[in-house]
C-alpha cells in the first residue's frame, strides 16, 4: 500500500493499488470543472474563468467580484483549504526539481524539497489531480501545494528563466529527421508567435511604453521603458539563434516588407488584449548585427488625465486656467521627448471643453480620444502635415486649436497668425525650459513682435518617477546634505525645515524592486508680461528672459519638484536628475518620430 500527502493538514491517505501517481484528498477535478467552492457565481462567469489560462483566472475572478487580487487569492485559499504564501523564495536551481515545461504549463514554482521526499510548490490556482500526477511522475516526489500571487509567480518565472523560455526550447524545435522537418517548422513558427505575444503581454502588465529589440554580437537584447527608464528583460540564453525569426514575425504583424533589411521601415500593429486594443507603432533600423526594432505601445482606450492628476500645484493650475479661458493667444508646452507634453495638452483641452466651444486638434498620432472633440491625425505619406492640417482646420470655424507639435517655420507661422485672428492655440515645442521656447521661435524666423503679441504662456515640464507607496521610507540624510541639495536646486535655505518629509526609494514586489511606480509631472510656468514682451521684441537671449521671469515670480522646475518631494511623491535624486537646469534635450529618436 502506498501513501501520499493530502490537503493542508498533512494527513495521508491510502491509494488504490492500481494508481501510479498521487491523488489529493478531495476531488479537485470537481473544483476545476464547476468551481463549486465559490458559490453565487453565474455559470457563464464560471465558464469564462475556467476557459482562461491558469495565470489569468484569479485576476478575472477578482475583477468580477470587484476585489483586489490579493484578497481574492486569500479567499480562494480559505475555500479550498490551501495555504496562501505572501512571499516565497526559490531554490538555487528550480529546474532540477521540476522541468521548465511543467513550470510554465502549470504556472507553478518549486519552493522547497522536503527531507521526507515531498516537494512544496506554489501555484496561481487550485491544482488539479492531473497536475499532481504529472509532478509526481517527473519528479518522483509527492507534491504539497500552496497558492501564491499570480503576479509574483509570473514575475519570478520571467526573472529566473526569461520570457518565452519554454517556447524557444531547442530540444523541442530542432530535429534532424527529414520526415519531421515540416512539423518542426510549424512548431518553431508557433513558438515564435507565442514568444512575441508573451513579450508584448508582459510589457503591458509591466506598464511599459516602449519595447526595444536590440541585436548584438552574441545576444538579442530586449528592454522595456517603464516610467521613463529602460529596464532589461531576462531572455532565454538561446534567443540569439531565433533573432531572424523573431524580427520577421514582428515585421509580418506590422505589415512591413520582411525582405528589406537595408533601409529603416515603419508600420503598426493592432494587438488585442482582453477587452481593449493596443495600437503599436513599429520602427526598424539596420544595425551592425541585424535590425533593431522599437515598439511604442499606445492603448486605444487610454483614459486622458485631468489637470489634478498631472501633479499640478493648486496655484499653478489656477494660473494655467486663467490663460486657457482667454479667447485667443498661444499656450506652449515644452520639454524633451517623452516628458508628457501631449498628455498635458489633452488635460487642458478637457478642462476648457464646453458645448459652446468648438475644439479641434491635429496630432501625430491621436493618443487619447476625448468625447466631443474633433480630432484628426497627420499623414505625411499623403502630404497631410501639421501645416496643411492647420490650414484646413482654420476653415472649420474652430474656437480652440490644439497642434500636436510645432516642428517648422510654416507650422509656427500659421499657428501664430491663427492666434492673432481670434483663436486659442495650444501646442508643443522641444526646448529645455520655458524661456527657451521664445528663442526657438525666433530661430524659426518668426518675427519677434508676432511672438510677443501672440504667446500668452509657456509651460516647461518633466516627468519624474513617483515613489512606490508600499516601500517608500524616510530618507536618512543630514541637514548639511539637504542644504547642499537645496543649493544645487537654487532653493531657499529655509526649506531645510522640511527635512522630515524627504523620502527615499526601497523596492518591493509591487514595484518590481525599482522603488518607483508611475510618474508625476513637475512644471515651470512663464506667464508673459510687459517686461518680457519688451525683451522678446528686442530678441533678447533666453538667460535674460529667464532672469526677468524669475524676478516676476516664475515657478521653476526645481521649485515644483521640491513641492512634490514635500508631498512624499518623489525623491531628491529624481528631481535633481531632471530639473537641475543642466539636462540636455533628448535628440529625436526613430521611435519618437512615430509619436
């Protein structure tokens, strides 16, 4: 007679002599088929949940119940008599205890090998009898199951084995038998498709805005841009051998010519993710070791932010609104690529949208859909540029016009003349600070008197990473250290009284050990005055304009950043990094051209 571990309490149960693999103490097939351990759930909801991959089931259930994922997992554990592990650590070499294919297939991880021949595992959903039998068959050890957070387990699998490690398994994809060649090719194609989908899906989960496939001599590097920072992605060791197939797959998905490898190309992918579609802009660039591919992720159903959500201080918000309520003039938002300029403009548009106002936009691309707003998208391939679109918009009787970006003299000239003829114009420029926008327009050969007559406000902005509130802690810094930082940011020494409000990043599972989660804006507001008008007409330099603006009370990036520090939203390192006045403007990259 053979005995096996059963249930949570550790009791053992006799097996039928004909059974070759362990059997749990209760019928998990019943759980898996009907989920009768969760009463009150509609049959259709049960079918939808059970028809989803293991790693998505708890998330779907939590969404249906309007509970957090953690709460739902704990309740599942209580109802099925499984322990819930808040945290767990993997052994040195998990694949020695359980094959990689089973780890991926069952979305589980071996946690500890017991001395009595039992194997402790953590999984994302109550295990089935089939899962237990497979674990026993391949490991020879009796499984002890616990439940864990699907996010933590999925992340641990990715970090330890790489994205798509099971899909790109050489042993399964390589065969020398002629009769199996066609089947192997189909298997490899399917594996490549799964791998690319996994990379995109993981990027969505990690809130990445960009995915970069970068070929090097010995490897194909994949990096995500999360909260403005590039984060390397753990990939299988053999990924380099599948480089051409992966790049070809992305090209096929984006409608790009796969045979052309000498010239840069661009395309787009519509990627379905649950109930929403993701618009992905694709750019290729030939490099020394193959084609580099950049993907920019744009959620078609992204919700635009309000002005409060941008991170604006109350005083700054009032100053901006006072200008936005004017019937004419230009409001410029400046900053390097990726600083959130378009997001801010959309928030401004939402703030002033009224039934009696006709608002029209021209963007590249349309990142946020705003109800009641007439939005159009440029198409350079047919000659529909910002300048030509702006001309046509002026024939549509608008009250407010939003231009995605002023890139050239023609667009700038039309925008300024539109503002002088009774339109409120909102647009963006690529400059480091607010005074620099004036000199940039002068460099575009715009007459200084036209600039002085039309521009009402210039807003410079940056995005700094927002502290993860789950792991942030008070910064251990002396008064002298803070005084040095305040001096660097050109802030008053009296602010040292707020030393106790300075926080630091730590890192936890909720923020991928980065210490930050999300971003918040910091802003520099320069409202045009008579004194600044006089300087503009004289074609004064940006430093001269800045000096006068500061005397008149212009809010600075440094001051705005310090306010966010005092609110516990970011750190000194972040503010100094982005707002010390010495930040170089990012040059327009290939993927930036797709914005």
